[in-house]
C-alpha cells in the first residue's frame, strides 16, 4: 500500500454549498414500509468542494480469463470487500468471483460461482448474465466459522435473482464450498414496495442487512431497505430462499443531480460504529437494464439511524460501482472500483482517505 495516500477532505461539509445541482435539496421526510415521501440531502450536508479521485492504485488483471479468448482482467467491477489479506471483487457480467492480494499488484484469480458459460455477443450476454451487483461480508453463518461473502444480485429481471454464498478461510481468502442463494421471495416483496428492483449495495451492521436500491431517471426509486439480519442468517444456514418477512423498513431517497442526471446508489459498506458509506453514480438511463452515459459520481455517509452526514461529488468522470471502507487515523480508508461498461477496459482500483466524515 502506498505510504502517503491521497486524501479527500470534507471539513466544510456542514457549511451551505454554493448554488448548484444539489444546493436545492431539502430534508423532506422518509418512507417506511410504503408510506409516501423521500429523504434528501440538505445543503448543510453536501460538501462544498468536490473530491479529487487519485490515480488508480492498480488495475484488476487476472492470471487467466474466465473463458478462452476473453481478456484476462475484470472489466465490469460492481462490488468489493476486503477480508484479511485479500480483496474480493464481483463483476456484473461474470459467473465468477475475483480475488486479489490486498497488498501489491499481483494478478488475481477466479472462483466459479455458477455453472455454465455466458455468450460473447454483448446483447445476449447482457440478457443472460446473473448481474451480481454487490458483495457483503457476513458473520454467523454456521458453515462459515471464519465468515462468508454474500454475492447479491440486482433483481432487475426475474433471471437476476440468484446470488451466491462463499465461505472464507482463516486468512480471508475464498473457500471452495460455494452455494447458490435464492433472492426471489425477498425481491418479490421489494417489487411490491418499490416497483422496479435494482439492488446495487449491501452491508451488514447493527443487526440489519441493508440493501441499497438504485433508481435512475426512469421508473426506479433510490431506497435503503433494512432487513432483519436474523431472518437472513437463519435462511442462509438452512439453505432456504431469503424470506420476504425479513423486510423491516423501506426508506426512499433523493440524492440530487449532476446537471440534469439524477445520482443513484451504486454500492455500500459498513463501518464498525454503524455508519454506512455509499457510492452513487449519475448515469443517463431510463431503466435498470440499459447502460447510459455516466456524467459523474459521488460518495456519501449515513449515520446508524439513517441521518445524512455527507454527500461529496467526485471530480473524475467515472462510474464508481464498489466501495470497501474501514476506520483509519484521520478519517475513513476507502477502496473503490469503477465500471467503464467496456469489456476491453480493465477496471481500476482506487485507494484514498476520506477525512472529517463526522459520525455525529
């Protein structure tokens, strides 16, 4: 790891911002279990300066491709966690989970999550991909004494409702006993609450499994869903589908816009004190299936109670899709991955420190 990490300063986030796309956002209540209204970030919690994303620490190259003739790298990185000596990354157009040493830039290797192969033609591949959009570290799964990684699907089509559970080894590496997880009953409940389901982030903290639903500029709604972690862990332990009964609250959000394009959730990561760090992207698309032009990204922090603490724009025109976070002296240590929506481009891994993200 670099000795001197680039720093994003947010010391002025409690001052009102200048007039701009997010300055008009106001706190306007929330929706819990279907009640109308949406919570938004007020000017007082929008950082007055943009975050300068550092140069990538590395790109996500692989020892071998996932199929003959494919590039030996991860391109559509959509979720990331750090566990012990390892970094695990999921891609939304792959049947594999990629794992990399946490230090250095050695190529990663792939662990298969689902059988079969995906077609090479972009349209056909998009229609058949599992669309895994998030990774979540879990504790309390009986078959995984060292913890586990849950790969979470978007649910944006009926075919995109299967995830995977991967146990961890003592050093944080991926185990070999991969098990498929059925999200269909849970996502059917969310569809009744939200209409379009497009889960892009997941984080376990405070006895809750938090799911972050991505809205976009069409029929979707940005929302944070709280699940009872006990329900989820019992289902995973029993090998049964994730139950609809686990839903506790559904809180809708408005994150503001970059120009005319709305920001929408793309991932989330927990902190030990219960705060949630999230990424968001502004992508000009009308639904959860089609890609569009990315005009910006942002980083945010929510309190354990769901209070907005920070929303900070990123100056680089990248589509931030994944975040891992943990406390560090002076702030929050971040690992970030982005997706260029181009299979020929290797996804970058960014590393930085977010300062003064006040827990209060």
